[in-house]
C-alpha cells in the first residue's frame, strides 16, 4: 500500500480525535504525528477533497465574521467503516527509515575516523534533543489527556519513539567503540 493511501487513513483518523479543519490537522501533525508519519500541508487539502468525492467525509462551510469561510469536515458512516477496515488489516511491510547518518556512514571509508566520530557525536546530540521532545510530549499527554481513552494509545506510539531513540543512541556509542577497536 503506498504512502498516499496511508495518508488518506491518517486524515480519517485525525477526524476521530476532533481535528475537523485542514489547519487543525496540520497542527496535530506538526505536534504529534510528524514524529512517525509525515504529511505535508500540500497533501492535506487534495486528500480531503478526494475523501469528500469518495463520500467518506462531508464538508460544511462555516462563516466567521471578518474571516474567510472555514471548512469543517466530518466522517460519514462509510468513512468510519473504511477506517475500521484499514485498522483491522495487518501491515503489509515494514517502513524503511531514511537516515542521513547511515547513508554517510556507509561511505565513510572515504573520510577519516575523526570525521566519522564527529558525525556520530552530532547524531547523538540530535537524538538527545528528540528524546527531550518526546519526554515533554509524554508529560503533556499525561497532564492534559491522561484520563482519556486515546491517551494510552498516544503514549504507546510515543514509547516506541522513546525506545527507538534510546536504542539509536546506544548504537552510536557501540559504533564508536567498534571503530576505535579497528584502528
């Protein structure tokens, strides 16, 4: 299943958690989903238009004084069914992570170990920044949404991010040890 089809379901899912406008969807993606699923702003509105055409969602324009009309979207029963069917279908393949450090590391025989060590150190700093972000998100979810049913699932996806970030940091340490022992 291609990424475009998954984007369709990401947007259907966003509608279930109260994101009813393209703007609110983008805000939720930037603050949450972007850590594991990237959707550009330019994908949102064409996908919403397509979902309306497929009768999976409806759109209603609301007027606001002094502002442009706002389009609010809502799932139809057909949309709910499509989302449920997609969620019940097992994943087809594991996603492939694009990782610039790994790409550079793959070709690192063309540079000094010192440069490679600097790359690994910089990578670890970026991982620490990500881990700090994840911990702040964890606190926000627990403090703001802790008693809501959705929160436990949001925390599960966040836990995946925390664990993979910690594992990547450990890997970077191990990579440096292996490079040092081969000198």
